[in-house]
């Protein structure tokens, strides 16, 4: 079994954080909505499948990029003037980064990674 990690992220302006593709981008109302959207993107291949369908050769996309973690947990809360996000998952950072970029673009910053 893959090791689980806590990824600690910060989002400076969640209200204006959106991915570049509206079909994949998060369009929620606050930290709880974002946490739910990211958790769903880690639990389910639905977001990956929407992205894959947009590719010129969808059947040639590596299916490993759509890996999921049904045990993933995401918590987000407002702290000072930003949102702290704690992600607990066995997925590698490359896949977490992929889902974050689809949902909120480059509006996030990795603060720390620790084994769970």
C-alpha cells in the first residue's frame, strides 16, 4: 500500500481562484465547498475523465493519471487573509498538483509535506 501524506497548502485568494478551463474549474462559494470539490476530485475519476475527453487522443492518455484515493480527506479553513488546506492522501504530489491546477489554477502554494 502506498504511504499516506499530509500536504499543507495555502490559497491566498480563494474567491478568485479558478482553473484555466471553465469545464474543469472550481466555482464554489468558500473553503468548505473547495474542500468538498478537491476531495471529490481525489475520490472519483470524474474530473480526470472530463479532462481526458478533451484531449486530441483520449485513448492514448495514461490511465494511471486518473488514479484515485477513496480514503483521501481534505479540510480547508480561513486563517487570517488566506485559506489553509490540509490534504491527507496516498496519491503522489504530481496527481494532487494536477487536480489542484484543474480546479484552481496556480492560486495555491505548497507549505509542507509530512508522513501521515
